[in-house]
């Protein structure tokens, strides 16, 4: 299996992968056009020439990104692909120096196991004003907002002994 950035020709396969979850109301519908326009946000897991998982990391501003459209082929669920893909998206955020990554999800327990915690959508004004305010599902939205501070563990770690020696 290979984790890699999505390519434009992957858009139709990503779209098909998402459809069972869209039909269940677990993912927001994304048109093929949307996927083509935003393909650079997507990362995929490929096995035997087929995409078996996909997800996107969408930047909202200089220090906040959202994990979107996370989907695993139904036959591949329970194999850790969602965890691997989420870890890859978090690493991508880290490489871009994004401090906080969040997701709106129907499966918060999945994200809790990956270091995310609950947050209030009000703490994410970028998301609310851009997407949620006009969303037709807003009155009946049952998604949980979860967030992870990417660099929290590093910033709370004690300073290296060499750095402490420089403090008068």
C-alpha cells in the first residue's frame, strides 16, 4: 500500500469511494468538479492500483486546517487505513506549520484515539462563516467538532539541558 498525494485523474475514483458515506449522511456530498478543483488537498492510500482510502487537508488560515471527506473503502474498514491516512494528514499539517487541525465528524471516538479533543464550533469562526452558516444541514447537524493542537506536546516539553544552561 502507498500513501500519496492525489492526482487529478484520481478524482472520479475518490468521488466513487465517498458515495456510500454520502448516501448514509456521514459525508457531505462533493461534486466531481469540487474534487477536481481541490484535488491538491487530497491524500490517498492506493493498493493494487486502486484507491482504498482518501481524505483532504483543507487550509482555512495560516494556523488552522480541517480534515475533510475521510473515506475508506467499505471492504477495507477495520484495517487501520483511516488511522494511517489521518496520521499522514496531520504530518502534512505539521510540515506546513499549521498549529491546529480539526474535523467535523460523526465518529468522534475515532479521532479521540488519535489525540483529538472536543471543541465548540464557535471556536472555529473560519469554518462557521465559510461553510456552516449557509449549510442546509445546519439546523439538524449532528457532527462533533474535534481538534488537535499539533505542536502542543512539543511546546510543553521541557527545554533541552543545553538551552537551560544559557538561562542566567
